[in-house]
C-alpha cells in the first residue's frame, strides 16, 4: 500500500550507502560482528553486576591516576566491552570519544582496541559504512586475522556487497582453527546465500552454525545460540515453513531473555515472533508479543524508525483487518496500552531533529509513524492526541516532493474530519 511504498522508498534512499540496510535489525541480531559478544555469556543480572563493578573500579582509577593514564584507558576499554554487549551504545560512544585522542597519540594495543570497539558500536547503530572504515583501519594495523576478517565479512554483507563478504568469510575460515569459533563464519556464509536469494542453500550453513554453538555452549548457554536460532528460523520463514520458523524464534526469545535480558536482540526476536504469529492468524498471542517488542524498540539507544513503524502497523492490522469484530471497549482497553511507547517514539524523533538541526530520520518513515500512531490513538479513544499526530503526519507528507503522497494525506484528512466531529460533539454535550 501507499504507506509501505513510501516508507520503503524513503528507507532505500537513506540507505544509499547500505544496499541491504532494510534488514538492519536482522543483521544486528543474526550476523553479529565477532567480538561484540562474550563467548558463553552469563545471565543479564550478572552482567549488570559486572558493569557496576567495572564502573566502580574505573572511578577509583580516575581519582588515583587521572583520566589519560594507561591504566585508566585500560579500565575504560574493559567497561566499553561490557557496555557494547549490553547495547548501551550512547554511553559506549561517549567513552570512546573521550579516549580516542590519547589512544591515537600513544598508539599500540589501546589504539587498536579503541578502533575495534568504535567499529562494533557503529555496526550496532546500523552505521555500516562507518563501521567498515574502522575495521579497515584495524586491518591496516594488525594484518591478517580470522576474527577481523569475519567482522569485515559481516559488514560487507550488511552493505549488500556479497562477493566481498564471501571473500572475507573464506579468508576467516582458513585462519580459524577452533570449531566453536567457526559458528559465526558459517552463520555469515548462510546469510550471504539467503541474501542472494537461495534460502535452501543457506539453511545447511545456518544449521551447522547452530549445532556448533550448541556443542560449545550447551542448549541455551549463550546468546550466540539464540542468534543462530534466529537465522535458522527466518530462513525457514523465507521458505514458508512457518511452524518450524516459529519454533526456532521461540527458542531465540527464551535464550535471549536468559542471557541478555531486555536487550535490542530480545526486541528483534519478539518482533519476528509476533510477525510469524500474525501470519498464522494467532492474533491473540501475537498482540502482547508485538507490544513487548515495540516497548523495547522505542527505548533502545540505536532508535530505528523503520522497525518501529513495522511494529505499529502490525498492531493496527490486528484490530482493523481480518473477520473478527471488536467492541469499542475492547479496542480502547487494548490500544490504550500503546500510547506510552508511541509518545516515546515521537519524543525520540523530535529530540533527534532538535539535536541534528533537521534530523537524520527519513521523512516518509517519520510521516507514516505519526499517521499510524494517530490511527491507533483513535482506536484508543485519545482523540485530541490523535489529531496532533495526524496533523504532524500531514506536515511531514507535504514536504515530500518526489513521491505522490496524495492518498496518504487524504486518509489523514478523513481521520481528522471524523475526530473533529467527535470532539465537537463531546464539547457540545457538556
């Protein structure tokens, strides 16, 4: 429909440097750059305790040695590694910006680690082109290295350069001897095949990766296992094996919750599970799953408008499509639960525009977020707020010159006409 077409066009334009960036959230969950996860990671609560301990030791080191002392820089790099694993990307970026000048000046291991961690952070922020530059800087400093080649391969894959991705995965496989370490390479090779339109060729690679991770970490001992389940599950989804896909994604959700808690990885898995349940008409189970995904997505550091819109649109489809009839009270009870995350999404967009002098988010995607939010607010009975969202959508749509937004603007005006009538009736009855 017009919303999907506009959002897709806008997103593709913004991703001119990343041909495959429409799958950015999937990349982040399934083809994680090596080193941004700890092998056999522990549970989420333990990681939070570890973070607190690292921060305490860093504070002590700053007082004793100063901010630029090598021991302080080493403490910061340890903390950064922990924060990246927890997807606390804003804090990570601030710390790396702090130490980059001294690391660059001194050179050596700290500089290499600083570059590597900047690349990890950029990758998780969907800034694949910038991440690639950092990994290439690292390659110039350290030479051939299996994990680095794997990172370069995943990044090229995310940029849609599949030949380069295959080249680096092959180089990585030649340099890695540990069987458990080959899981990420197999995962990446499978994703390359899937991206090239051959899911049946991809599936054996992905299943081998999953088996290797299970052999290394047990059935549910690492988020790497969950990532492999995600890849296998989504490959089955592409092949229309929805039951098998759902089983794998359920496993991924369970393992992510155990190993990383309410992480963006968990949000992505919940979103995929919700989509699969919707496709199988399991609407009652899908609704709370999609809502959980939305709540996590709007709050994560690397805000991704495209993913937010897809989740909002899925929630709208739950109540406006299909044969089931819903009473007004039912609609308002359920849809009122969406109000808070929709407000958070709006605030994230407004904040970005204020800080960047116009904003980095696609106008079309922002417009359909406002439009869909306004329609859900109508269903929730929040008429005045719905008016504000729909009016903002119209303003955004009217700025787009290279796409015919007429039908979308007309739809907004139709909703606004209804809302004004309802508000007028409400005012006259008092």
